[in-house]
C-alpha cells in the first residue's frame, strides 16, 4: 500500500467520523433521545424536557466535547466509580506514552528509516508505506542505535508512567475502601462448601460453626436458597406478563407496592393482588415444608467488624479446604445469585472446562481471520479467484479493498466475541457480576491479542501451517519478519476499527434504534432503566489494550502509525468521558480490579516489542543493538515483578490496618448499632420463617433511597434467592420503599447488553 | 548392549553391594564406630560399650535388615519426625506402583515386545537389550493396545495410590500440628519489613503497631539483632580456640556452666572465666550504646493464642505490602538466623537472581553429561580417539566401559550439585532451615531431572544442537525416538548409581573415615554431636524421584528395567529405615512439606510417560493407541488439579478450626500461663536491656531437658542474635541448664554436612 491509499483510508474514516459525530451532536439534542444519550440523568429523574422546536436543535455543535474535556477526575469518580477512573487512566497513560513515542520515533527514527537506503525517492504521496518502516534500513547499518535508543526511551518512560499509575490507583483503591460509607459487603463473608449433615439443616450447621469458632464477632447469617419449581413458574408467568403488558405504564420513581414472596419483586401494581394471594399460598403452605430442602450449601455470614470479616475471609477455615470456603462477599448489587447455588466442588471443574472451551473457541476463530487477511494481499486473491482480476485492477477498488474491507469484516466478526466470553464467564461460576466482567475481560483480551494481533501478524506469512509457535527459538525472527510487513494493516485497522468504533460507541446505534422502534412503532413507554447499561469494560479495555499493543510493537518499526493512534486515543478520551458521564450507569464496581490486567498486558506488550526488536536487529545484523536489547527485556520483567510484589496484593486482599481504623471510627461515631441493623437485611431476605435475619426490629430503620442505580438484571432476582430484597443504602445502592413490608425493595430491570 | 553385558553389570553391582553390606554389618558392631552408625543413640547417651573382643564381631550378619524391616511407622515417626515418615511413604509408594507396573509389563508387554517381529531369536543371554523394548514391535501392530492398556493400568493405579497417600499425609500433618505439645512457633509470628522511623527504634515501632492493632492478643516481641564487629571477633576467637584445643575433652552430657554473652554458648569450662570477663565488657559497656543501631527490621511477635498468631500471619497487614510482612515463625531450632537480617525488600530480588543462577548452572552442567554419554557409544568414541581402538575391542573392557563407567562418572559429578544448590538456597534468603532444605530439594530435583534424565535421553541423539525443546510439536516424537534407545543406559544407571549409592549411604564412608582419622591419627575425642547429621532430604528425595521418573518412562517401553528398579526400592526401604532409626538426628522438621514436591513430580513423570507413549504410538502408526492416550493425559492433569485444590492448601496454611480447638484445650487444661512464660524465652534472648522478653519471672520455669537433639549449627548462633538462647522444651528441642542465668541453654555443634 502506498501513502495515497493510506490517506484515502484516513480520508474515508475521518469523513465517517465527522459525519457520525455531527449526527451525534444533533441527535443528543432531541428530547426523544434523552433516554439514549443521557440515560444516567433520565433514570434518576425521568422527566421529558419539552424543548421548543427550534433550529438550533438541528445544528451540529461541539459543546459535548468541551463538557467532556472540562470534567474533572473527581466528577468521573463520583459518577462512574473507581472502575471508570481506572479506565480513563488507561487512556491517559496511553496518550502520555505514545506522545513520548511519537516524539522520538517521528523526529529520530522516521528520517533514518526514510533515508535508510540509497534510493531515488518518489514524491511523498506516491511513496510506499514500507519506505517508512525499519525494512528500509539497510543491513548492518550504523544508524540502528537510534532504534535501540528509541526502544529504551519508550520502555523506560512506559515503566515510569506505569509505576506512578499503579501507585496512584492503589491509593485510590484504598481511598475507595476507606471513603465508602459503611458497606454491607465489608462486614459479610460468603461461605460455600457447607458440609451436609443428616441431622441439621445447612443453616444450623452455619450457625453452629461460626458461633463456635467466631463467638465474639459472628452476628448472623443468611442462607442462599435454590429456586423451586413454583417460584420458577411464578417467574415465567411474570415474564410473560411483562412482555404482554401494554396497559398504561406506571411512572417509575413512585413507590412500588409489590412484593411477591417466592419470586422477585417487580414494579407494577397490577400484579399486587394476585401476588398477595399466591404469597399466602406458596410461602406458608407450600414452601414451608420444603424450606430445608431448598437451602444451598452457601450462606452470607455477617460479622461485627470489618476486620473480623476480613479475617474470616482470609484464613483457611477447615482441614478440608473444599469445605467452609470463605471469601469476602460482593456488594449486594454485585452478587450473581444464580451462581451461588453451584456446589463449590464443581467450581474448579467448571473453570477448567471453560478454559479449554475458550482456548478451542480462540483457535477455531482463526479461520475467518485468515480469510480476511487474504484481502490485504490482492495478488494472491486475484490468483485464487481469476474472475476478480478485472475488478481488482481498478485503482479505487484496490484501495478500498486493501485499505478498508479487511478491518470492517474483522470488526463484524469481533462483535460476536464478547457475548460468548460473557457466557463462558457466567458458566464458570463467578459469584459476582464485577468478577464475571473481569473474567470476561481477560478472556476477550486474550482472544483479541491472539486473533487480531497474532492472527494478522502471522497469517500473511506462516500461520497457515500453524508452525511459528512450535519453534521457540525462531519466534523473534519470525515475528520480526512479519510485524513490519503487517504495519500497513495495523495502521488501517486503527483508522477503521479504532476510529469507527469510537463513533459507533458515541452514537449508540442499537439503543437508538430500539428507542425509535419503541417510541414510534410500538408506541410504548417502558421503564427507562430497562435499557440502562453498565459500562462494557470487558469489550472496551481489551480494545484499548490491543491498540496499545499495536502501538508498542509498531512504534519503532513503523512510526507512521503513531499519529493515527494518538488521534484515536485523544478521541477515545473525549468519547469515553462523555459516555461515562452521561450514558452508562454504575450498578456495581470491582474497585479498580481492572488495573492489574492493564498493567500485565502493557508489560506483555513491551516485552513482545523488545523481542520483536531483538529479531529485527538480528535480521539487520546489528549485534550491538541486539546486545543492548536483551538486558532491557530482563529489566522490564524485573520491574513487573517488583510491581507485583509492591502493589498487587492490595488488589487481592484488604489490608487489616485500614479496616481496623475504619472499625474504630465507626465505634467512635456510635454508628455500630445502625450498621448492624442494616447489615441483616442487606443481602436477600430469607424465607419468612428464617429467624436469622428476619429481624422485625430492623425494618424500621430502613431509609428510602431513590437513585438511578437501583436497577438489577433479571438474573439477580432468582425468586427463591431474593425475597423483597432489602438493600442497604450505600452510595452505589438504593432501594425503594415497599409499602407492604416497610422496607426498601429493589426494582428488577432487564438490561439487554448485560450478559 | 546385549543381555550378557547387562548381566555382567548387574553381577558387578550385586557383588559390590553384598561386599559393602557385609562390611557394614561388621563395622557397625565395632564399638569404635558407635558414633558413626548409631549416632542418634550415641548423642543421647555417649557411653562407650566395652564389648569383649570376640569373633562374632567380625562375622557379617543380617540382623540390621530384620530390625529395619520390623520397625513400625510409629517408630519412624517418633524417631525421625513427620518428614522421615513422608520419605518412607515415597519409597513405599514407589514399591507399590512398580510392583503393579512390573506385573502387567513383564507378563503382558514383555512377551509382545519379544515376539513383536518375525525374526530368528538367539539364545536369551546373547539377545540384544533392544529386542525386549517396544522398538522391536513392528509398525501398525495390532498388539499395541497391550501397551496402551498397561499405560492405563499404571497411570490409574498411580493416581489412586497418590490420592490415598496425599490424604493420609494430610491427616498426618494435621495430627502433627495438633499432637505436638505447646510449641512456641505456633504462637509466634515473624514480622519483616518494619518501617524505619527517625523517632522510634524498630522495637518501639513493633510494640506500637501490634499493641494498636492486636491489643487483645499481642503478648510481647523479640527483635532480631545484627551481628556487630565485637561479636564477630569473639566468634572467630572461639572458633580458633575450638580448633586448637587439644586439652582433655569434657564429657558431654553434664551441665555446661558457660555462657558467652555476645557470642554463642559452648560446652567447655575452660573458657568460662575469659567469657565472663568479656561479657561484662561487651554487653554492658560496648553493646549498650549501639543497641538500637544493631536492630534489624525484623522481629518475632508473640501472641496469646495460636489462632491469633495464624490470623496475624495470614492477613495482609499494611496498605504497603512490602511493610509489616508477617508469616508464622519457624520453630526456634529451625530458624536460620543469619538470613533474618536480610531486608525484606531484597528477598524477591535475591530469589530471582538465584533462580537465574540455578538455571545457568543447570545448563552449563550439560557439558560433562554429554562427555559421559559419549562413553555409551563406543563406535563414536573409537572414531574420535583412534588410539583407543585396540583397548576397546577387548570384550571385557567394552562391557565395563559401556555398562559401568558412564554412571560412575556421572555420579561423581552429581556429588557437587547438592552443596551448590544448598548454597543457592541459603543466599536466597530463606529464614528457616527446613525451608532452605525444601528449596534446595526442589533445585536439586529440577537439576537432576534436566541433567540426568533429559541430558542423557537427548544428548545421545540430538541435544548437541540443543534443538529439541525449540520445536514444541516435535517433542513427543523426539522423546519417543530417544527414550527406548537410552533404556540400556538407564538400566545400568539404576544398577550402578542406584544400588551403589544405597550401599554408600549405609556405609557412611566420609564420617567413617573422619572417625578413624580422629580416633587413630589425631587421637582426639570431639563432642559426639558435632558430626551428627540431619537427614539429607535434599539429595535423597530427588534421587528417589529420579528413579521413579526413569521407572515410569521406561516401564511400558523397556519393561526389563523394572525388576532392577524394584530391587533398588526394596533395598532403599531397608537402608533408609535403618539410617533414620540409627544414624540421622532430627533437629527441625518441615511437617510433611516435601510431599507436595513428590506428588507434583510424580504427576510430571506420569504425564511425560504418556507424552512419550503418544510419540511412540505415533511412530508405530497406531492411531487407536494414540487416540486413547490423549484423554489419559487430560485425566491425569485433572486429577492433579483436584489434589491441588483438595489437599495442598493445608500444606501452605494452618486451618483455623484445628488451632482454635487446640487453644481451647490449653485453656481447659490451664496450661496457658505456663505457655506464656515459656513463650517469651523460646526464641533468642535479647540484649539485657530489652524489656520485652527479658522477663526475670520466666526463668524460674525453665526445665532442664537433655536429649540428643539439642545440637545446633554454627550459623544458628550468630553472636548478636542468640544470647544464652533459652529453649522451650518441646519434643524436638532441648536445652541444658546454664548455671549462670538459671535458664536452659543450647549447645552449639558444628555439623559438616548441614550446608
């Protein structure tokens, strides 16, 4: 591909982006799209603005860019939680690193590449892209020290930046723990693998165990119940009803006086009477005798202090490590109920099976990638399909096909991946939504790196024989041969997949179409929160990291990619900030757990870059440059090891010192009793007869707390597991007052992209 | 090599073994060798028997075999501790597995191999060894299912046996924890990475931290002190004195009224006055002002209950994971004092450096192995050195050189490895002797498997180019080609290195010579315990596991090795039992920590066997057998994963349930006060002015406890760190009454093979 083809591609993409951004700036001003582009605000306060029909609404503007630019980190933190801040730090880190990389590579490396061989240079726009890559430097050139120096500068600055990011995010995580108001999850431990006994129920076993071994700190516990047939039928009936209901919709936000016992709670009055009647039947007559049989060998155990909970969670309880397995409970909103009933003994087997499944999926996916990759090599294509020769000879077709089509096809294929990986992570048995998302993020990331990066790098030359990784010693050389030649593809990939994906993200095509369909064709008004989404970290973090990987590996070899990449990251900064501030809601948080993934991947990218550079220096016969690269690899790995020791334990375990201080503060403030009373109802309520947490004295202390983040996925409302789920009022959580039982209840809302 | 050469080798080795065993049975009856062959008993009760000079003393007998055979596991446990039992379980496990393997391989596989090809069979003794290996089965033979079946039977029985062994050893470990009398290490946490503060000493920081965060359970603490110059000089002077002293030796066992402050305590009266005078100078005048500067950022912290200690050890203390690093303290005798003063921040760097060092050592060692391997291929040798042709043509020389010499040379080289690895493990910063030995065991094991097994398997054919592992896909085929051809070498290796090493182990050549030299040439009588050794697990476990690996990999391919291997393991059973019962003393224990190493290595051996079989079946073009082998690999790995989940956490962390029960029992028995009083003095005494553990009220409760296990290495007696070391009387520990300070003191004794 020559520069003009690249510029054509860039032109097309810039045009598309400008059009889409303008379209966005118009669409967001339409009151009917309020629930698409300002979902956060709309869920909190679902009032339709009745703006006058004025021309201004149809003029594109850049005000959203200003707003996104001016927002502070504190704003992002308060709106999107720590995970959103971490995500934005990834973007900022990438911008910083690639500014440094662009400076050194464009001013030092690029001229060396361009004048690397004595040749007649054409006009710039007719010049081949390869002239700007390291491929153009002649063998045993004296100037390869510049590439080596650039590699050192990039690696060192990346390490320094990574260190300070890790440090500040660790601080933020600690502040997130200490700064949050008394949170039920801090006091609660999830116990799994409760041993079965013919004499007692699981509940009795739990009570006996913890009152024996933790007499001073054990408060009470809450069993997890299996979904029974009646509940499942109830739920199905409800679902049907929800789907069919076309009666005038209730305005959300008012109190929802409904509580189906044995089923999830829902926000429609019309079911009330039926539900009541069912309740009196099921809960008292039918469920009562089966009560014990419905218990799962899992329970939430509440402790008197945070420290006691963390001790119970971190200590090995039983001589049989498969029994009495404890871990800190996820926040009430974060619990993934349906996985709680999975026997703990199965979990390891599920994890292994899913791992194998994910690997098989990853490997089989290589087929479409190889086909796509064929498109960049037109000669081969026209050789295979001779009838295409005529069409492909046209210059315009040639440019579109080589510069644009492969990435688009790849992008479409890639859309199927995150839902699959999310499904895998669900089946894996993760007990919290944030953990499930984190696990899916890792899977998508591995998938992306393998299929997009290695698939593309190697398929053009070797991977057809799947041979490269079977020969360990040759990897650097093979990669060194392949990466510079694929730099063209990666540049177009940044232009198409990168820029276009940001524009698509901004315009929210799918929700927009749904909204239009619902408003103008179905003419229904569903609850606003049913389409409120949480931020899709599991798709966006792998995307950012993939571009980071491409940027690192190509920076020294083909520096021309860096301006495009920087443009992508700048745009990403604005777009994601805007989306976090306006579109996505925060139902649950992982507390910065995504950063270690980012850190490890960045280190991987750097080491891979260094290995590729090693191969290139080897090919170019520059022993000095190779010799200097090897210690760099060791130093990078050493740096990673240091960070792993210094920071990562805080992401796995909560430090006792911090929690003890918090406990003492609570004690001084006299908040303890209040916390206890809230604690017992924070997780799902039990069956009415369960004495351990059905404490009538506690229901009086509930506060109503209406905010936009109260929505839940349908899975969270396993009928048996959530009964009139009382929610502790914390920052991220809220409930609404249930008129019947005087306690705040949670509203279930389906969120289509949650899985 | 043909069968007659093999039988020659076996004959030589059997003869050597019989001679050595007979020699042993004579030597052990000589009273002058009592301290060599009955070291345990001699250390406990160093009385020279004055047997009459009778003929019976010079007649070989097999009584020791009967004695070793009749000893029970309880006896081994009480004498050698849990580690000895674990070691004997390894031998028993190997015997069981290889009996099963021998049964199926000799009665099913061997005939199939022998009649695998239509050929004229010679007389058995002139038959080549290769005729009995799988190499003799013709391609695409229908009979390969028998090999596959044998593989299944061996793998399944090994897994079943492994499971029950792991289960029973886990139980034994728990019994070891619960069954032991109140042990200081259960109540003690070692804290490292104490932050430096300009205002307080480290000691004040520790007191402040633990009394703030563990007010209910913190008892006191004990700082670790750096060795000062004065102490070092003192120690050197002592060492010199010890070496030069020829005066009439004191009888050990009587009370040793000596206590050098600022140095280690020694069992000779002659130093008493000098030591006293030095003490008054150094400890009060010189050491006092430097007291704070000598503190290391490490301390032993004592807790009120075992549970509190285990909580403090398992919980992450500080938001900075490099500070306040806690772990359960090793037993007082087990502490490796000189490593305690290593700053915790260095430890990770040391570990990485040592890892790299060990890898380099492992790789460089391949040179001598390759040379040795050349000896088995005489044609090549005589081709390289034409002048040898004449000698090598002689049949006898040929047989000795191919059958015997390579293993002997290899064995001699291997003697240098364990001390090197022990040195590496010392430099790594391990804080306990048992952990150091465990770490050395892992290093020696990796080294042995790589150099002896892979070095030999691959050097004959390919490794000269170090190429095999660079091509991942070809590994099974390459191994499948190499292992059967090397089966001859492994068989002779079992005969020479295996049998001979057991005979050498029994005869204790080095201590015997030392004893003779000392008694008859120097005519001195040193303390008996100075040559008392602990069991060299770090050399013997890798040896057993190497033979296990050889057995597994060769069983199906070359079943003729199994009888020799079984003979080795039977002999090992007798020899090691004898040695544990009579020779080695037990200074410290790891509590069964060696078993996970054994388990993992056995799984590795099995998977490697299966991979090799896969390669062989591929070469033999038997898709059915290959197809059935692949699931076997997965099942084996799955089994390993299950064991890892089910058993191994107990080897890493102590279960809370067990410790709480123990605490309650102590409380019921009213032992608590006694334990506290002992606790404060269990680890090294502090400088006289340190108030935290110099509790005068406690010294009255010391008991004198004289047994054979009181000896210590010189390293344990860092002058600054052990001052009049008071020892808690536990089963494995003892002390002697120090007349001066009325507290039990520890006798230092050099043990030459400790490092």
